[in-house]
């Protein structure tokens, strides 16, 4: 069985590939949903055929590896659903729609996840009950579990691995919804009250910043190239307090530019060389 890092890396590579090949978020989420569904199916086939070497491997799989795949699948499927039923692109109706989706997510989280003993166990990083939660066939029905426990594939689930997947998915969905509702506010809130960054802001065009972001991503110089465009974009939005919107669409337009396609990077190179010459 592949390691957690290998699975995460594989998914991120696929995310980057799909984001480059699609023009719209709906297309991207649909392609990722198909990919992750197939990845989950092939993983299930492998587990049923090969099994686990020991309980440690089984716990690692159901606590960490499977939830990464299933959590991403839940996330992309939910974003596809939301994007395809969104009534308009802007305006009060647009905001009201996404605020309703956010309220629905919060209510679901409160009712099914937040108040559970398992959520506190998982969030605290405990492992003393892992054999109970992440070994197949050890479900304790006295805990008052949700009825869907009777519908799960007991050969490929411990019930709690889906709980972890939902926790991971909800975090991403929450970030997506808050950004949709108010991009500027959502990125600034992540800064909390960091006074030291108040005087830092981007003074060139948004396209220039997007060009820089893609260059950093393509060169693999951030986190050894193991994080995707979305996360790098979020960092720059937070740092400079600037909403960048649909960066993938902007990038696709850059690829069709007449003349040089890297005008901002060319400008940076020229500026740096001039600055170096001043010190001679």
C-alpha cells in the first residue's frame, strides 16, 4: 500500500494537471471527482486482495490514508454540486446563496461532528483508542452511532474513517465558501490582528501576481513543489490582502498572450539586473 505522503503527492499532481487543462471550476471539480472515485475504488480492490501486514498498518490506513482520498472526494463533489446550482455570478442573490450554503455546513458540522466524543479525540491527537476506531469489525454500537453505520462497506471501512474524511472535507469546503462570500474579508481574517503586515500590499496588477505565483509553483521552490496552486494563491492573498478571483482562468488567458507570455517575470529580471549594475 502506498504511503500517506505518496497518496497526497499523487493527488496534488493530479490537481495541478486538471487545473491546467480546465477553464472553469465546474470542469475541474468534475474531473477531480471522477479521478478520486476511481482512486478510491482501486484502493479498495488492493486492500481486499492484499489485506494488511499488521494492525499498525490497518490503523494507519483507516486513520490517515483513506480519509485523505475520501475527504478530497467529498470536497470536490460538494463544490461541483454547489457551483452547478449557483443561481447567478454576482450580486446580493449570489452572496445570499453562498451564505445559505455556509449556514447549512455549520449546522451539519454542529449536529453530526462537533459535539461527538470522537471529534474531540481526533482533534486532540490522541491514539489510545485507535484500535477501537480504526480496526475493522470493532464498531461499538452502544455509542449511539448514526444509522448509516449499517450501510457502510465493513470490509473497507471502520465507520470512523468516514468521520475523519468529513472533518477534512468540511475544512476545505468552509474555506471555499467564506472566500466566495467575501474574498477580501476572508483572507484578511486569516491574518487575525497581525499589525506587522498592515503596511505590506501589492502595487502591481493582479495578473502580475498570478504570473509570479505560477512561476513559483512551476519551479517547485515552495515546500519542494508539494503544495498546489490554490494554497500558494491563498498565502499571497493573505499576505497582500488582495482577492485574486479565478486564477486558473487568468492563467489560461496569459498562455494566449501575443508576444511574451511572461511580461512580469521579464520585468523582474530586468529590474534586478539594473539594480545589480548600480552596485558596481
